[in-house]
C-alpha cells in the first residue's frame, strides 16, 4: 500500500534566510519557476553551467543540471567528484542572480543515498528531479534511469522520500510504455508519490541511437490529461515551430529540449515570453504526430501554418510575412561560428571549471554543418589537445587552439555567405533547401540548425524476433 504523500509543511526557503511555505504543483510552477515554457533538458556532460548561461541568453526559461549519480555524490570526502558535478565552492552554480531557476537531477536506486545527495544541493536549486528516462547501457548496468521503470514500489519510495524530507519539490522525468494505459497509470503513480512536475519523454526505453524513432505525442497528451500537476513534453523538437505545435498537440505546460538545444541553442529565441498554456487545440489529422509504428518522421514546415497558440501576426508564427526575413532567420538560426566563440568566452569567464570533453562536444555539435564542409578544420578540432584548465591564475591563453580554429572557420563561412548571397543581394530564404527524405528545411551550412539521424537500411523482418526496421527521428 502506498503511504500518505502530505509532506508539504513549512520549510526554509531556497536561497533565502526566511522561512516560507513549501509550494507544490502549479503554485510552485508559477510562483517559483515563473511559468516556464521553454526548458533545457538534463544532459550528461552537456548542460553544465556555461551551457546553461548560453541557453538562458537565447530564450531558455528553465534549465536542468546534468544527471548526477546520487550514490557517488553521497561520499562527502570525494570533493573531486562533487565539484566536477556541481561546484559549490566557486559560488556560481545555483546562484540566485545568474543560474536560476534551476533543477538538479539525480539518478538513484537507493532512497537514503538519494536524500543525502539531494540535501547537499537543496540550497542551490529550486527542485530535485529523479531521472527515470536514461536508456543507455550504463544505466542498465547501474540499475537506474529507465531501467527502474518496472520497479514501481522502489520508484515510489525514492520520490516519496524526497517529497517528505526536502524543503523544495521533487520532480520526475520518465519515458513512456508501449500502451497509453500503462503510461498513464505510471504517471499517476509518480504523482501520488509526490512528484510536483512530470516530464514525459514520448519514447520507449528501447528507442535510442539509430533506433531513436519518433516520440509519441499522443501518449504525452494522455499523461497531461490524467494528472493534476504540470507536465513538460519532451521529444520531436527540431525546429522552433515544433515547440508551438507540441504545446498545442499535447496541451502541456512546457516543452523540454535536449538534442534540439545542443545543435541550436537559439531554438527558443524570439518566442513569446508567455503562452496560453495548457492549450489543447482540437486534434487535426494533417498535423498529428505519427506513432511509433511509422516508418519515418516528417514534419514539413508548411504544416506549421496551422499553429493557433500564437496569432499569425506574431513574428514567430510561420504565417507572418517577416518569418523568412534575414533578421528573423538569424534570430532562430544564428551563425554557428559566432555562437561557438560566445560559448568559449563564457567558459573562460567562469570560476567554475568546465571539462574539456564538454567544451569539445559542444563545439562539434554547434559547428557540425560547417565542419562537414571544412573537413581540414574538423580534423584539426578533433586533434586539438588543450588540456584541462590550469589551476593557477595564468590560464588566459587556455582554449587558444580552439579559438584559432573557430576564427578560421568564421572567416571561411563569412566568405561563403558573401559569395552565396552576392554581397547580401540574395535573401537567406532563397538558400534554404528541403531534405528529400524528411521534408525538413536545411539551412545554409554556416547557420545553426537541427540534426536528425538517417534511418538505417531496411532489414528483413525475422519471423523469430518480430523486429521491424529502425525508425528515423531525433533523440531527446
């Protein structure tokens, strides 16, 4: 039998010395988080402080920390691990003035370890999230993430322990089951356990890598309609118009992006600061999202004209005459070299150390289309060995090799743009092409843009395994 979930007594306020009532559900969503609509997902080695700052500059309302292993974070003597995952001594992570609102995410399979770790970060974040969605092999080996989704009693205990013992809310991010019914039942259990916000990733545990496929917005919509707490939708977010359509199709309170944000940090840029959500438009067959049995995932941009969550007069509406002006395109898809240099500048400005693996990972994603053209620079970036930031004060030249490579790329792409636009006389919209396999827009290669995986070659279906071909889509 599930115990009571009434742990909402008065507790110490986050980031202040005053005592205040612990908020929950929509009250917490509105009064503490500020009714966020555009959320950056927790991403291992990728949603670090520097990236969070950059994301906020380009429209993100709420950002999560990378997933932290609660078992390892429990060890107070392991300062190296703790500071690498959340650098409290530097005083920047979780700072009220520059890193809020913030949700700290943990993976765990032990309630005591989870609570101990969460207590450490309680003063530095606005909520603690339990990762129930990671589908990677390391999560299977460690028995966490989506590999807990069949252990409902344990999950209930993990969430309920935080709900009863933290002064801030607990939230949960999870993947769907094969059926709507079980997905809804699962979400309702998470709410009963005490989760005050649910993030529903509309993919199955098995959907990853080349088998990522598409996220099922119908299941996310069903979750939203079955619980009383705010729900964030996660999956199938490639273009800015997808954000608006997702909010309409699912009725969710916010959209969370992972890979979409990594390849285009300006994904949220220029969208309305507030939106009338939850918003549930009548289902329209022409813009419905294919379920996981579809062989491909195509969302032609022309379908975005059906968007009604914002008026057609808004600059972010695809029907607005200025939507494809150069200034609007560059708002949604800035020049990648400029963003790469801006990110490096943020990294160098922080006291908080950013690991080189995160920096290089971001640069390769930001610059992917351009590096595909400029192969020699891609090889140089891959070979570059800058090392971790020196501990002494003399690290002004740190990352200099990265800067040189990006500046060289910037010069080349500026020349390419000047030639392609004939010194600005040809508009950028005339340089946009359509991918023949998906119907997606392909921006000029010097601009930020989404990445999607090509579907693997069809394999004969085995009568024994019952497995069909892999699907095409975006991983979130």
